[in-house]
C-alpha cells in the first residue's frame, strides 16, 4: 500500500512548494519505518536457510 500511496503523497507535497510539508512527510515516513524494526522483532519469522515450504504451508497444499 505504501508503494502506491507514498509516491503520490510525496509528489503532491513536493508540488506544493512548501519545504515544511515535505519535511513533515519525510518525518512521517521515518517514523513508520522505525516502527517496522520492533514489529519485525515481535512478529517476524526466523526463516534464514529454510525453504518456503518449511516456513508456511503452501496455499495449494491438500490434506492427505
């Protein structure tokens, strides 16, 4: 969602010509990214060196 709304929002902020609005946009983006770190610590899945099938059951898997 942010990949679509971010460029649109920053485009409007930059087009406004107000440097303060652009700075606020960058600060909001930085705060959201800073919240991503603790979210990964609490909700992240240890997935290094594992195949996807070992992490989560495939959507197309059928019960035996």
